[in-house]
C-alpha cells in the first residue's frame, strides 16, 4: 500500500529540490509534500511516523543548501490559505508559518505597523524566520513575537509564549518540528517614516551585499564581538573559488553559486574558509545556513 494513500494531491515523489532553494542547487527529495491544512499536516506526520520516514521542513529555501545526492524521506512545505494566511487584530498580527515574510513586512509598513521594517530585504517564510530569529544589523523578528503555535513530531499542537519562548542571535529555543503560526505585536507608526527606514535598510544592503546573485545569505554566524565577513576577508579569502562556488568580493560571508556550481563545490569552499579562519585567527566559524 502507498504510504500516502489518499494524499496523492499533495505528494510528489522523486522531486527535484534545486527549484526550491535560493542557491538553485541540490538533488531530489524522496517525497515532496505540500499540506494545505493543519489536519493534512497531522496526517502526513502520522504516516511518516508509522513508516519510520524522516521528515524535514522547508520554508522558502533562502538559507539552505541541499546535498547533490538529495534527501531521503519527506520534505514538507506548508501551503494553502490555512497555512499561509495572516490575521490582524488591532496591533496584533497572527501570521501562519507559510506566509511570505517580505510581503508581510510590506503590508505592515502600509498599515503603519512598526516592528518588521528592520527585516527589509530578508527573504523567507514566517516560520523559517521565527525558527532562526531572522534579522540583521537593524533588528530581528524575535522582538515582535509574543507566542507561537507549534506541532511536534507526533502531531500534537501546542502553544509557547514569552518568557518561556526565548530568542537569541540567529536562534530560538523552539525545538518542535513545525511552527504553525506566530503572534506578533506591533507599534503604531507613520507609514512614511517606516517606508524611509525600509529604503535605508535596502540601500545599506545593496551597497554591502551581492543581492543579484545566487546565494543563501550569510553562510556563518558572527562570532561574539566579531564579524565573520571581516575575518574571512582578512584571511585573504575574498574571490576564492571551489569549482563554481565563489566567496563574494562584495561581502566575504556570502558564497555565490556561479554557472556549473554544485552543492559539493559550496561545501568544499565552506570547509576551506573554516580551516583558514581557524588557522589565522584561532576562531571556529559556526554555520548560519542549514545543510541537508
């Protein structure tokens, strides 16, 4: 019997994952599943558990490198209105995990809701952004979050709120398999002032980051009190290549995937960067991107 019998409309087999990542790299998923409701997601989770099938959660693939060999098991991407919608109640927005972070930020700016404008230019889903506490020099999403609704790997749904919910630099204490939605509190603000902030953030990013290239954002977290990009630059690695992967000349913490690049090229370049930075500065760089 088919593991996902009755769910054929949301399940694809042997699915090429490179189309789902900003790097545009990676092999195939054994199963690619796009549940449209919480109930469908729960059914998928139960079936995976019954068949000892590993589960991975995919957001917008903006901070992800998938192996050239692909992944075994189920790759689950939330879709459908029930898992991608947003609801506003005064200054409190409930955003489903599959919602587009950029679209949500722009909507808040238009409505005069301050809080997400520091995240201008950060691509991704709300769920992915909350899980890794997405942000930059201007702020992070954790500052807005009041609570999250989660589903664990057995299909149980529960809520976690501050102060039990903790956000730190590029991480949170969320361990549940799935984020279903996040409740955010904003402040009233002048839409024009918010728009000016968004433009300032954009100009800064345009001047300092390789925006119009195939990349997955910052590769490494900044070590405490240091800049990963500056360390990589000072180690003489800007412009260095491995196959089709290149350390950006504009920002050394970005790796660009050029024509013919493979995931293996990127991984070799990551290993080379870590080794060199350790050699020169005795600093171990920790990954910010996720590697499957």
